């Protein structure tokens, strides 16, 4: 999810359409997300999606199985206690589909609370 968020942030603030953020573009997300200059891991002056995704992940609280189960409920639009691929990635985004497959341990097309508990 951090990499999806990173991609969304870059898409929103990348005014010159380079698919990265240059220092002039950092000021806009800085007002919402803090100083993201430290996300420039390779030191080339631009922040790419993978760099920003890693930076976001480094600032998230530790993942616990109970937190994953709570987050699962956010995607469970029909309230049946499990999440289908269409609930998780309604836009069919390839990154989201790949993430769904990582959580669908048994490959049955559903993410269940027990699969979330085994992730941690």
C-alpha cells in the first residue's frame, strides 16, 4: 500500500510529468507529509516512486496481525468477513492485484482474517 500511496503522491505533485519529484515539487507534499527530502535514497535530486514508498514504509508503525485484520475490514465492502480481488483492487491496478496475491496465501481468490494473521 505504501508504494501505491507513493505513486499517487507523485502523480498528484509531478507537475513536469517526469514520474518523479524534483526539489521544486517537494514543497507541495511537504506541507501535507513533512520533509520528504530524505526519501531521495540514491541522492540524484529526484524522488522516484520506489524511494518514496520505502520512505513511507520506514515511518509506519509495526504491522501486527490484529492491525491487518482491522485493515481487511476496510476492503470488505459486502461485510462477509473476507476480501475478494475485486474488493481489494476495483480499478484492476496491476500493483494492487500483485499485492492481493501476496496476501491470498492459499490462492482461492479470497483474503481471510486467518491469512492476515499468518502474515506477521
